[in-house]
C-alpha cells in the first residue's frame, strides 16, 4: 500500500522562496566561522538560522567526557513519523597550518576563478550547505507533502577525538526512540571529478603501540646489557612479512603500516633500555579486530617470550597497547545504494564507483543504526593549504542531494 503523504508540520508556514538558502552563500557563511576542532565559533548558529525558516526543529546538544573537550552538536528534524532520511556531517575543521602559506584568508571564503577558498570548503562545510539547500528546495517543491521526515545530524567533533560528537548524538536519539531510516554523509569522496565515487563502506582501523624493554648498558660490555632494538625489529619484520589477505569483491587488501620507531637515545655508546614502535592496520571484512590483536600479541611473545616475563638479566619483555579506531562495515548494494547512485548519475552524468577506500569517517558510527552511504565533493585539497571547492560543483552537489531525496521518498510512495 502506498505511504500516505505527510502534511506540513502544524504551525510551520509554507517555505517561501526567500527562505531557501543558496548553497554557495551558505558555504561562505559557514567557512567564515573559524571552527577548528573543538571550537564552534558560531558555525552551528549559522546553520540553525538557515534551517529554522525551512520548518526544521533544531536541538543543540552539548556532550562532555573526562579528558576531552566539550563539543556542541546539532540535530535538526523536519516532519514526524518513523521514516527519517538523514544527512550527516561536521562543521569542525582541521587547523590551517602555516597561514602565511595560504594565498587567501583561510576563513575569508573568497571566490576566485570559480573556486571557493577556505578551510572547510571541501571537508565539509560546502556539503552541509548543499544538503541544507537541497532539503529546502525539496520541501518547497512538494509543498510539505512528504511521506516521512528529513533530518540533519551535525557534529563539531569529527576531526578531533570523535568522542563527544556523532556517536553520542546517535545514542541520544536512540534513548528518545527516534530512528534513522537511511543516511547520507557528505564527506568528500571523489578523487578528481564530481560523480566518480560513492562510498558504501569503510575499512577498519587498529593501532598497536609496542614497547620492548631491555637493559641499558655500555656498548663495549653487551653481555651486561640487553638491547631491545633487534627484538623490536624482529617483531616488526614478522608482522610486515605476512600478507594479511587479498581483499574481496568490495574491499582492497588489508594493509599494515609501521608509522613510527622511537628509541630516543642521544648517545652512541649506550645500549638503550627501551625501544618503541607504533603501527596501524587498515583491514577489511576478511579480518576481525580480535583476530588481528591475537596475531600481534603472538608475534611479540614469539620474540620476547611472553608479556611481562623477565628473562636473563631481567631482560627482554614488552608492553602492548591495542586500540580500535573503527570496525569495517559495508552497506551492501541494494535498492537504497542503487537509488543514491542513480541520483549521482542523474546529477553529474557519471556512474559512481561504489568504493570502500580511504580512511575512517563518522559513517562508522552511523552504520550500526541504519544503511549509510557517503557522497561529497572532490577531495584533492582537503586538509591542504588553499583548500577549495568549485562553485559549480557545490551547486551540482546540492542538486544530487535533492535527487537523492526525490528517489528515496518516491520509492516509499510507489
């Protein structure tokens, strides 16, 4: 049975043309807020001012945790009912780095030669502006007759620890009994041209912090010392020598990278007491966190003889800290993924690759609550000096998001 259209929320006037935000102008207003993690600097207020005239009910959510900064978040919802199409993103940005290296004011939101410059132009304030404008146009075009609701989940803690942001907003929603039906995250996903790539999953991330303990001593009397460096290198060689897997239909092979080796020894005639290394594994669905942790631990034990176990001369032992950054996930291709990909094709003329490449995003939290895909701008300049996005790309992206809403809600009413 077709879903019955939802009437406009009680007490909310029809959306006037003058209330519809321009995606480029709203991008500029957001960029001009220097919201470097975890500071908000008015960014959520700018967004709230754009959403309220469209009929969205906005709730500001501030979360705290010991040892981390307090973070402001925003949840905005248009309409009622169980069906809820959510756009998710973040208004926080990374630091500008060397401001003198920029050719423009990093927070000036200047347009030059068809490019909007500024920190957050690509990652990802312009996407937030694009889906805000898309939602407004969609609601106005349908005169509020929509079989469901639309929401925005916006955090100020994606580029930081990601503790007081999206994850806690999702928990707050669950406690309220509010559900997300599907979600589109506006992270930059395209390598070179808008429409090339849509993310349908992400690899997991596991970090290992390893310290091998030895006994400090004089290099001329090695029998009175225990050098931890060769043992650390043996462990790392054993870990690097294993091919974890060959990937699968949706994921590239898992990879382990050694990110640092530190001894901190300023003297050439001293055997150090400790040697440290950090490594990170980006892994696919062929692996599990528990399995990788067990393998790393066994490799350390094979060289050092057991965690905390003293050897000759109170020698080699190790400390190992294993930290989960994210678990791998996949939104399997199906009607939702197909509809979103069709909207990309319609809006850009390109059929997007359905990818799981790249780092992590807040989609890792959202996937536990509803199907989620990611689609945003070209990511060539994200986090770089002179970060920028094409003005026409921003407008095209907003059209894609509007097409996503159309295809989703038309599918409900079919």
